[in-house]
């Protein structure tokens, strides 16, 4: 009877730990989804620009720059605001925002409805490519079909449509047309000298950009705040949310781990009296805790990938979600380790006091 009771108590304590780490895993996964979705919203409300995008004007339009030679080791994305394209659909006059785009190393890729976004290998290959918004695709007079391919006709030049972008909700990219920047510049089809660059560190020095062996004079301009997210100070808001989540993860882990180890104090005392070092007992508990935490986190994490495509359409969502899960797993293990260490130190002090 006593054996059955002890076994039941152990099972109940394990169940509580299982419930804890299942809960923490769900919280971590939910926060990851929120972060990825928030990044998507931030990008789309800013029309694919970063919060700290650099806007500038190239002074000498007679110089054809080669963006591959921009002197920087950083990843960057360059947009050229070509202008507004007007189309009459029935009795309604609609407008689309046309831009050239070039990127180096990597860039944010918007959610796609069909086809694909630009790859780095698409640039400077004598190609004329276009990615259009979902509202642009609905207007059949905007493009033609030849040999099984769709082409967008811009100023008499045919651009092959390789993809249609758009989220499950309305956004600014729905009415956007993106062309590979090298084709736009080589055909001299740009109507604006305004460029916007997404980059970490500003490459403009003394009013110029360095392209290989020559410099190009530019004037930096202030386009004001881009997107409602900056107005709402969402970055600060996200930081507060992250700190609150971190506090919840650490607090719950410390609380439940201390509770679980407290219930094992009698077992620890018996093991110590039998000559088994306290450190060895805590080592066994630590392994148990890590296995339970890892199992719960792995289970919830794998289930999240089943739901991920249904909730997030961003092509890079899987990678970002994976990085967030790794960080969350590290935080959970770190807080569990701190709790185990505190409990171990407490037990050592108690044993020393009792002589």
C-alpha cells in the first residue's frame, strides 16, 4: 500500500512538470508566431522598406551604376521608385506603385500567392522580370500571355511575370509591381532618381556612394516615417512583450522546479544518509528535467510546423520560426539550470549546518 502511494506521488509530481513544460512550450511557440507575423506586418505596412531605410537621390543620372559593385560587405536591398502606373478598369481608374528592386546576399521576401520572388541570380543576366501584387493580377489588361508565359507590358517593354505576391489580408504590396532594377536602369525607364536602401550600416560617406573604383554623388533625403507601425512605436512595444515573456518563462520555471525539488527533499536526505553524494542526486534530477523539457518542447515544436503554413505565408517564416524556437529552448533550459543550481546550493548549506 505504501509503495503504491509513493509511486502515485512520484507520478503526480512528474505530471506537474510535464504540464509546466507543455505550457511553456506553447507560450514559446505562440510568441514565435506573433514575432514572425509582426515582422510581416511591419514590412508590408512600410511597403517592404525597413524602419531605418536610407532614402537618397543620385545626382548624375548619366552614370549607369552597377549595384553589384557597391562597396559594402553587408546584405542590402535597393529600390527605385519608378512612379505610379494608372489603369482604367471599367469605369474605375486604379493606380499601382511600380518599383525596381535589386538585392545582395539576402532580402525580405513577401508572402507569395503563386510563383516565386526574385532570386539573386536573376539580376544582371539580361532578364526582364516582374513580380506583381494580387490586385494587379486581377486586371487582365495589364499583361499578355505568350508561349505559356505571362508578361507585364511596361512602356512597351515585356517583363516576364515570375510571381504574384500578397498576404491573406489587404496590404500595400497588393497594388505593387516590382521589376529587376538592372533592366529598368539599362532601358532608362525610371521616372525618378529617388532610391531607398534597406541596409544595416549606412554606406553613404561624405555625400557619395563607392562603386568599385569610382564614386557617385548622392543627396540623402528624409522621407518621414514609413508605415503605421513606426507611428505606434511597435518596436518598443515588441521589446516590452519580449521582456514580459522572458519574465514569465523564468518565473514559472523557477517556481515549478523549486516545487518539484522541494517535494524530493526527503528522497535527497535518504540518499545522503546512504552515502550517495548530493551532487549525484541532483545530476539525476537535472537529466530527468532536461529530458522532460526537451520532449515537451520537441512535441509542441513539431506540431507548430504543421500549423505554420496555415498561419504564416511568408516564405522565410519557417527559418525565422526555427530561430525563435532555438532561442526559446535555450531560455527554458537556462532558467531550469539556474533553478537546479539554486536548489543544489540550498541543500549543500542545509547539510553543512546539520554537520
